[in-house]
């Protein structure tokens, strides 16, 4: 069971870091590209939604594992 928790913790951190870097990259591109601002704003919004969904999945996984 410890191995599953270690893998879960690693995946959580990798996904958070990746999405964080994506938001930072999109913010930098948003400052530079005037005509493509709508696209980068949409990408930032989708990345934030992905973070929320990711966190909900891990919370539900933890609840299911602790229940059984």
C-alpha cells in the first residue's frame, strides 16, 4: 500500500508542476502575442480547470481507499 501512495504523491507533484509551468508559459506568451490573447486566456482557463479536476480525482481516490 505504501508503494501506491508513493506513486500517487509523485504523480500529483508532476501534474501540478507541469500545469503550473503551462500557466506560466501561457502568461508569458499572453504578454507577447497581441492578436492571440484569446487563445492563451482559454489555455490558462483550461489549465486551471485541469488542476481542479486533478485535485478532485486524488481526493476521491483517497476517500475510496480509506473506505475500503
